[in-house]
C-alpha cells in the first residue's frame, strides 16, 4: 500500500531540503535484511502523487516541495490538510472500537497463551493509542524530522518565532 506524507525540514534551499529528507528516511529505514521503520521503500518528491508528467518513481523530482518562505499560504494549507486527514483516520478507528473488549481482555488474560480471537478488535485500539502518542506510521500524513514528531506544533512555533526556512517535502511511502 502507498501513502503520501509531508516531511518537514529546515533548510537553506529546496535542494538541501529534498536531500536532507531523503537522507533522513534512508538512514531510518534500516537495511533490506532488517527494516527499522514502518515503510519498506519510498519515493522522495511525491511519487505517484506527483503529476508533473514524468516517471512517478523519479526519486529526484523536487517540483512538489513547498517552501514556507516562498509560499506561506500553500505551505500552511498543506500542513493543515495533513492534520485533518490524520484526524479522519483517528475518528475512523475510534468508531471501530468495542469498549467491552478491554473488560474481556482484563478478565480473561492468560500470559501462557495468546487470545487470537481478540486481535482484530484490538487493532483499532492500538492505532488510536499510537496516534495519541504521536507514533509515526502510515496514518500520520505529516512528520517533522527536525523534532521527530508527527505534530506540526514545534515547526509552527518556530515559524511564529521568525524561522521562515521551513520546507515540506512530499514522500510516497510504501508499507
């Protein structure tokens, strides 16, 4: 499966931002033998979401990178859209939660064996917890690699304090 996420970074220019994000993701991915991340490959530059007419797997296409300094309105709208999308995912999981499952798990827990029957009911609860903790995964839609967080708060605070050299780089993640 694929998901588009916007990765925030501070940089001197678009090229520096693009390459910083690419390097960050490569380092955090791990190796072919042992993935250390939630994704197994990615295309920096937007991949299949980049409709500039070139190869969607062109990993050097910087046409979708957005600079706060150059396009503040577009930058903030894109970040806000990613927050809305994450909230929609959260709400979708929340609707799937069966509150009674927690009482069942607490009363029936046996450390000697797994209760496979409850796994599918636990998944939405796990995803809600992951999202509430700010765990970075396919549901995040935004990641600030300067602060290692899925919230835009620290980036936006930095912008409010006069640091305008923020970029968001689109990345097509496969997971």
